[in-house]
């Protein structure tokens, strides 16, 4: 079966159940925790990917790590993944669930890349401009990239505005070659 199809099925099922029970925000918050643990802890990633570890042992690990910190449904979901031998799909399920959540809540994610960290006033201006243009909640993912030399790159959905010095230098270089 296709890797992404499995993740989509599980994330849609959990999303529908969480919405039905009125705990969608709780599950989203739990998935933020799961994603953080997955990204920051290589041992956790290895445990999920390692098929020799028994499902019951993985369920025990999930309980030790997350019981009392996340919603009971989230623990049950992790246990189900382990029992069905689908725990290796957890990260993709998290990403798909968060995509569904953002669509439901009307949240737009923008990526803002610049040479330096942005100030609160710049962040507020970006948020205001994007709220005006898209009329939705804005989540800003900030990144720094010294190779831009100066300026910034702004991405939202499949649009990109590249106002970096690097891009301008590349354009000038291309015009000289022509």
C-alpha cells in the first residue's frame, strides 16, 4: 500500500473522531508534542522504525512517555498504530493531521526566510499584511539563511516573493550572460 495513503487514512479517521468528540484542539496540541519528540529525539525515531521491538513494548514506551501529558485518545491512537504495525507512519500522520487541522481552522502558514532574525515589529507587520491579503489566521515559520546576503524570501502556499540580494545578483549575472 502507498505510504502516503496509509498516513492520510489514519489522520482523517483520527481527525473525524476528535472532531466528533469535541477534542480537536487537544489532539492538535498532542500532535505538536509528538512532532517535537519525533524531531528532537533520534532514539524515539529509531524505536518507531525498528520492527524487531514488540508492539506491546512500544505501547509501554508510549504510555511511559505520554501518559498524563496528552489526551487519552492520543495514547489510544499511538497504541493502535503499534498494534497494527503502523507506528513507522507516525510522522507523516502528524503532518497530514496538522494539514487537516489548519484547513479546518483557516490557518495559513507562511515561511519567512532572511539573513537575520526578525524583530517583533516586523513580525507584526507581516502578520497584518498577510491577514489583510488572505483574511485568515497566519502562522509564521521563521528561518535564517546567510546565503541570501540580504533581503528576504516569503512563501505562502505555492506563491513565493524573493526579495533577496542573492536573487538580484543572480538576475544581474544572467542578464550579462545573455
